[in-house]
C-alpha cells in the first residue's frame, strides 16, 4: 500500500493514528509529492490494511 493522500490538507495534520490500537502513523511527504503540492500524506506500515473490513484513522489537526 502506498501513501494515502488528503487533498488540500498539507500542513494541517498534526498527528495520525489507528483508532483500533492507537499506533502512530507517519505523516510524511513521499517522493512524488511535487505533483500534489497542497496535499498531506500518511503511509501505513506493511502492504495491507490492518483490518480487512474497516480501518479507521484518527487525524489530529493543527490549530490555525
């Protein structure tokens, strides 16, 4: 699984974590981000989603 994009959210995500177990997810800029200058990205570890049915990611947003 590659990076997950959040359109228009660059600089607005303070922290991301899996709701199921609280594990942190990296908010990072992938190599191809120059094509998406306004987007934020997270990358999940491994090649599959942690849950086959639903995976919930909690985003903590930075204060404006």
